[in-house]
């Protein structure tokens, strides 16, 4: 038996398998439905698309003084993450003036900054949206704490 005749004999006895396009389509659609349904369940479990896309605002806090002092106590709020709908953290620290700090505040939450001056010092605070639009500003009395706050849009 020659190679060619052996090859023809093997081809004649080898069963051919055909792929049914309809079965393939059904399997692909079933997989897509399971994956899509699982995605929807997970998104809803974590608060919906709005929460996952993290609607938040870029906030700039500013504190300045007359006369300038080396350190003042500053308290401000900051969202830990833009992907969770949580109340912002409040942080207190000593900072030199003038002081500027950028944070993210989730939509609908309060942006706030306050500063406690040294005796006789006058402080001014501002809260800016995207570093441009002034949301709040205040100037305190000599030696008194100054505070600014604003609720971010939803």
C-alpha cells in the first residue's frame, strides 16, 4: 500500500464533525447573558453605576493670615475615595501659612475647612471648586477661629 492510497483510506474512514452554527450561537448568547447578569448584580450590590463611576468634586482649600504666622492649626474634610459613598474624613494638622490643599469631596457631601490663629492674628479661608469657582470664603476676627463650608452639588 502506498502512502497516497493509505491517506485516501484513512480519509474515507475518518468521521467528519460539523459545527452547528445555531448551537454555537446559543452557547455564546448564554455565556453573555450570565456575564452580563452577574455584572448588573455586582453593580447594584455596590450602589449602582453612579457610585461606581465616583461622582465627586475637586476642591481646593486655602487659608491665609495677616500678619503671616509660621504655623496654625487647620482642620479640613476629605473623601477617602471617590468610589464609595462615605462621609468625608475630618483631619486636623498644623500647617504653615499661606496654606493650599487639594482634595476630592464626593457629590452631596460637605467640604469644610477651619483654622485657629495665634493671638491677634486674622485668618481668611476659601473653598474653591476646580481651583476656580469660589464656593465659600470668610475672614475671622483677630485671634478667633475662621471657618468655611459648602455642600458639593449632586
